[in-house]
C-alpha cells in the first residue's frame, strides 16, 4: 500500500525513469520492455494505491530464471526512482491484472510479473495504508541469524562473524518481499554467498513463482551494497551441494572480494 499526494509526475522525472529503465540490466542478461502507463486512459486500478494514476510496468519472455531477472531489474529501477524522490510500491496481485496486461500489449510467451505506481509520497500515510502495513508486519524483519549462515545451514551467521560483509548482508536483510515473507537464505562459504529460496505455500501462480522475484530483489541488494562497501562481485549458478534446509531451493551464488 502506498499513499501519494496527488501531484502529477513531472515530465522530466518520467523521462529520467524511462531512460534508466532502458539501461537497467540483470545478472541473467534477460531483456525487459518497460512501459509508463496512464491509469485513467487505460482503466487501471489497484485497491492499495491512493493519490496517483501513473504506473510503470515491465514485460519479458518466460525464459528460465525470468522471475529472478525481473526482481533484480525492477528493484534497481524502483531504488533509482526513490533517489529522485518518487515513491513506488511493488504490486503483483492487488490490481486488475487483465487491464494492465492489455495496456502493455502482452503477447504469447510473455509475462508481466509486477507493476509499481509512481508518484510523490504524501506527508502522512492513509489509515488504510497504516492498517495494511501492520497486517503484514511491513516494518519488521527476521533476525540476522535466521537468514544468513556460516558454511552450512546448521550454523547461523552472527553480524560479528560476518565482519566486512555485515553491512552488505544487512542490506539484504532489509530488502522488501511479497507479504514480507523474506524467502531468501544465504550461506556464506569462503568468498562465496550462496542464495537459497525458502518456499512458502501459495506463491506460485500461472506457472511462475512470486518468491523467485523476491530472490532477485535480495540479489540486487547484495550486488549494489557489495559495490558500495568496496567489494567486486561475480555472479554464477553452480550449486555448491550444501546440505539443504527444509523447503529450500538453490538459486544462485556471488563470489566476492575486496576491490584492489
């Protein structure tokens, strides 16, 4: 849920966002086609949005790992929008999806996983937003040791043991996710961070996994925060064979080292 102040998005801000979107990438090298949509013109709505009729949406081919690729790219885009003072919020289910898919001219073999409104945040959130945030505990996060592990899932990783990687992992811990489920689990082994998805029921729809989008968001936070904290990273998909946790699926890994 997000409450906006009703001010129209300035043309220069819309142009900046689209220009950034056209250049945003993801570790999987999968292209995304971005559209700015006028809600009034296209009959678009969401019951969790107040004060704006502008949305940004992306569509892409349903290739392997498209969910993670989309999550990574879209999170990078909304973080950029935030740097311009523009508010966003991820929407996957609470919208008239058929109208949005028509507006982006979705074709066979394509998917539009999520959209976001764009607008200038209101100074005070609406009562509806306040109640919804409380309902999903939007401002709470799992403890560090519940998400990050040292060498195997048997040993929780403490912030102290994480050392120079602590701030990077804290950025991952604070990442947003669908209904704040925080499905990522990360095992640090040597100079590699192995990402796993801890599945929750009810998040696979139309053959794709919403929580894999969350995994892409978490990987985006890791990649960006690592760069800010002085690490070089390299992305890879190579299952390390670490003993599995319950309902956990290997997704991808990052190697990391201090920049020279």
